C-alpha cells in the first residue's frame, strides 16, 4: 500500500525515487538502445572573472536534444550570442548522435528567433501564462 503526501518542495529522495524509477522503466521499454539521459551546458563566461553570466542547458535522450534553458544577459543581447549558442548546441547534438533538437519558448521570449534558425512549431499552449502562448519547436538535424 502507499499514501499520497504533498511536498511543497520535493525532498531529494522523492525526486530520486521518481527519476530513477522512470529512467529504469524507460530503459526497459526501449531496450536501453539510447543510453542514459544526460544534461549538457554551453556557458557564456565573463573573460575577466571566468564567472558564468548566461548560456544554454540541454538534456539529451532518445536521439533528441531538448534545450531546457537559454539566457543571454541584457548587455550581450543583439551581438550574435543566441545564434552562436544554438549553432554550437546543434553541433554538440550531432556529435552525440541526435537526429533533432526541440525546445519551448513563450510568446514574450523568442519564437521568431528560433523560426529564423529553421525550427518549426509543432504545438502551442495558448493562454499560458495568461495572455501569452507557449510555443513548442523542433528542428531535424541532417
């Protein structure tokens, strides 16, 4: 038997039980053909201090890369760093054997930017957050 217990902030052991169980189940279903999921980062570093000031994180699993987070600080925007980060992510994805990249972005963020880079929208969630749209995009890598 089990009981449902609300945790306003997930306990690390709770998250580990869920994640480890799901990874094991998925590996069994896919005969572990794709290896374990992994997370990568492309960091934007301040050349003087070496501190990370932005960049991109992505998860790689099942022959796809999912761009989880991308942030460029205001003082670096409009200087090509977004395109450079995405180009490097595509290179890393290809090197890791991925056949595509997918991501999501809000309408107040950058859907047009990703479409300009060749990403095609495959879904949208309207009024999330209220008054905006969450866009889901994918690009097949050659």
